[in-house]
């Protein structure tokens, strides 16, 4: 997608604070962190949201979670963490390229707003 921010981060056109990456996915620090550790995990391939991805390429969905698991280890989130994917207007999605937020390093409240 030509004007997609996260496609540009995935391809290196826009810099990001990358914490892990492989052939199919990139993990980088959120520019506006909501927790001491706040990392976004994205596929290099563009999908708008997790349901689109799971239907189009379920293997990739699992591979993304595997990269999230690497992040959880390297960020040492031994006390727990949350993986969130906001979707659509009601879900509060602001970037329409699927991303998992991996949040940790503090107690996280529930329910979300
Ligand atoms: P969402 O609102 O769930 O779609 O999440 C989008 C996230 O992307 C927000 O938490 C933003 O802070 C984050 N974000 C936006 N632009 C950048 C960027 N250039 N680098 C890193 N994170 C970003």
C-alpha cells in the first residue's frame, strides 16, 4: 500500500526503533508508549486487520504471534503482558495496517475504556 505508514516502516522507508524482525514481520517500539514496554508487531505484508489476515493467511497470523513471543522474552515481561489489536472505528484503530500491541512492565487495568 503506497501511503501506508506501517508498510513504510516495514520496508525501511520510515525509521523506527526496531526490537526484532525476520523475513515476514517487524517489531518496533510505539512512538507514544502507554506502558514501560510497548512494542508493535506487524506483518511486512499489508493486511488491514487481524480478521482479514487470519482469513487470508492463517500461517502468517501464527508467525506474527511467534515474533510477539520473542519480544515478550527479550523485553523480559516475566510478570505478565497484554497483546491487543484495536480494530476499526469502535476498536480505536488509528493505523489501518494490522498491528499487535505488546504491552507490559506495569500492572494493566481491565476493562479497557
Ligand atoms: P492503533 O491506534 O491501535 O491503530 O495503534 C497505532 C499505534 O501506532 C499508536 O499506539 C501510535 O502511537 C503508534 N504509532 C504511530 N506512528 C508511529 C510511528 N511512526 N512509529 C511508532 N509507532 C507509531
